[in-house]
């Protein structure tokens, strides 16, 4: 990632995690477990963060943990508000070097039993809202910058009992692939963060149904380590490694 301070010798290509110092990063979904932990880690690494989330109280706590970072609430149903949040973050930080969307919600159960209102909710939160954030961010993130979003292994695995959830994540993954091709000539990295089950309690907060038995989740900090590494080295994907853990693809 090209840091806002790269020209001063404090960042720049090939700088590893230190490259994140001074980078201006918007984190939508900062009140979730992954988004909040990532925002705090980015702040610790010297990045300048702008935070967006639905829970005002949680947003206040994360902002305080990030040195009083600018924060703004949004509702994923309001796609125009998502887009305006990217513009707001660019104004607050004096530009954007990266946007990392950590928004998501799950639902479980047979597709035939899932109501249309729940199906619409899943598509809005897991696909349309991240797209709106990143689409608006295209006007602000230039060469050396990163557009990123969390998808998940369900996008390819398409497990039974998660049809609409998996379909929404797959839609986002396909969108990211197409935008990566569009922005390649501009020098913008498009990163898909394809995570397995992470130990955050996410599945227990499903909007419908009950999660099936799941394997032990990956430790949250391991996922955050992989995301920050990918941001610093212009990776195009984070995904589960064949031998366990996560691997970064450039």
C-alpha cells in the first residue's frame, strides 16, 4: 500500500508492515469483532483510520482505542449512506489509501424455508453495501492504494443450509475479481479476504436459523495478522492454506 507518508521515507513499497504507517484507511464494519480488531491493529502500526459501524456505543469505544479516530454510523440498507461514508472518510483524512470492508451477517437453514425479507437482508449487507463503499472509494483511492473486503470460504464451498448467505458472499467475490481487472492499469490493488470460520461468535448472531456444528474457529488475531500483511504487500487474496492457517497471494 502506498502510504500518505511514503515520500518522506517512513513508508513506501517493500516496507513490510511498516508501510502501513501514515496510511489513511477507512474500516466499515469497525464495530464487528474482525473490523474492530483490525482497526486497533492498524492504529498500532501507525495508520490513520476512519471508522464506520452500526453500533454507536461500540464505535465510540473503538474510536477511543484508535486515538480518537473519526467515526460515523451507517446502516447497510442505505446504500447512498454507505457511498457518502467513503466521501466523508476521504474528507476527514485528507484522502484515502485503503478501504477494508468488514461488514457481514449470516443466516442458516434450507433455502426453501428462508423468507424473502431475510434473503434481501443477506444480499444487502454481504454484497450491496460492501460494493457501495468500494464503488464510492474508487474516486479517492489511487495508484498504490487498496480496495478490500471480507468474503469467506462459503462463497466457494456453498454449504447446504447457507444458500443465500453463500450466494451473497459469492456475488461480492465475483465483483471484486472484476474490479481487480478494471483497476489493474491504475495501480490499485483489489484484495479479497477469504476467511474460514473465525472464533468471534459471528455464527451465533445470525439473523435467522441456527448454525450447524462448526469446527473450532481460527483465532481472531491470526486473521488480523494475515489481513495486515496482505494490506502491506499489495496482495490480491487471503485464503485458507492447504496445511492450515492462512496464505497470502500476490
